[in-house]
């Protein structure tokens, strides 16, 4: 099982970024998946997640209306579209498969002027 995030970076407030998570070793259509984030000194925070079947997708209140999680079962990819980014969104973002507790290596997102 492998989860590899990409798409992070440093952007000014109000910008958009799309994080990607390339999945290998299992079929995405069979598992729930989640995005977490973590800032130094704090625990990991659940940002968004969906079950193995169709949505609904759940979101952290702080990102509702700005972030959208999606999946492509054909390419085994999940995405986190992040719009109107705020400095408080600065964190390391992780892709997670809760079954078996698999994690990606994390990708830094920094929102700063």
C-alpha cells in the first residue's frame, strides 16, 4: 500500500491549490479515504473524508464551502481542491486510508502574503 501526496506549495491568501494523492496497492473504490492536516505542536486534524461507496463527504467546519474532496476510481487518485486559502490553512496535509491506518508522507501547504 502506498499513498503519495503532491500539489502543495506556498501561495498568497485567497489563492487556490489542488492536492493529489496517488494510491497504489489497493482499489480506491473499496475503501474510505480521508485528508488530514497538522501544524507544529498540534495533533492531526480531519479535513475531509468519504466512505467507500458514494458521497456524502464530510468536511471540517473551517473548510466547508472552500474545500472539495473528490476521487477518480479509474486512476486511483483522490484530490483536495482548496479555494480561498487562508493563513490558518497552513499545515502539512496528509492522505489517509483509515482501514489499516495507512498514511502518505505529507505535503506542505503554506498560505502567506
